[in-house]
C-alpha cells in the first residue's frame, strides 16, 4: 500500500524497541494516524568485558572483512575504536538496511549487503561471502547471538572472530499501567527480535502474557513467528523486513484488512 494511502485510524500500536531506537517508528505511526505506545522490552548496554573487545579492535589490520550485525553494533563498535580509519582498509558487510545506513552516516562505505531480505541468511547469499576461503572475518555483535553467520563462514573456509561490543539486557519496567489500559488502548504489538519476545515474557507476567496472546503481534522474521507460536500468540503478522518503513507498511496492510472485516 502506498504510504500516502495509509491510515492507521487511531489504532494503538505497542512499540517494544529499545528506548533509544523507538522514536522514528513512533513518529511514522503518529504521522499515519496511529497512536504509538512505548514499552521498551530491550536495553542496550556496554559489553561485560570492554577491554577484551578493545584488544580485538586494536588488531583490525589483520582482517579482510568486517561484518556488522546491527545498528547497535555500529554505534557501540565505532565508539570503541581508537582509529576509524582502520575500517577503511577492510571490506565492510552489513546485515540490514538500518545497519548499512548507520555505517554510511559514519562516513564508511558498505561493500556487502543483501539486495532484498535483510538477515544473516540473506547476507550469506551474497557472492562476496561465498568466496571467503582463507579470509579473516571479524563480526561486530552483541553478547551471544545466532551462530549461523559465523559457523557458515567457517564452513566456507574463513577464519572468524567475534567481537562483542554491546550487551542486550532486559529493562526494569513495571507493566501495571500498561496492563490497565491495554484492553482499550493496545490493538497491535510490534516486536523486532527474539530477545524482545523473551523479555516481554519476563516483564508482562502471567496476566500480561494472556493479553499478548490475544492481541495481534507483528514480527519481522520466520524465526520470530515460530517463537510467537510457541508462546501461544493467536494472531501473528509477518513484516517483510525489520526496518521502520517495512513495519509501517505491515501495520497499514493489517489496518486495511481490519477495516474490511
């Protein structure tokens, strides 16, 4: 649906992104007639061992490709670098559109990024990451994370190093006010990562999870859709990508369908 035709018609949209990342999506929702309700279910903090990450970053000259998993990996990774110029000597890969934009805004050239879908699977389909035998690759990421990207690159003959430049954490939040207004105010929930879904389980408690299960839930990957099914969610909408514009388009399509029912 063209965004000029999008009218969310006062729908209440629960936005669960980390607090420092929710404003652009909230603005889009507001500009298209919706009511964003913020409930951050993820917090991004400094890594547990920043000195270990800094030691790895001091050896960037020994790598061929740097892969950035997320925009958080960009902002926290660049903040830890003593010399950004070291990255200009490497090929740079970005998993998603927002990650690529963050790198470009920092003055870096993104050499490798998927053309369509924006996830690890799509990045692994790029020609450049099929030809990695004997190359050294450093992956900027948060604590833990999926092993798929690194494992696959190793299977293709690359030497892979992870540098953890931030941690994902569950915020401290009291859901009482949200739960009180939920029946009248929340018509759909957005979630953009498995961590957010896991944290919602912890934050909302039994009463809140019952509300979540009976509220339409917008997710951004098949993995998340499967997780939502495991949680017992009854109505799951899958956005094409994880960027804000794709979330808006999915919200608009769902709102249009709802009007016709």
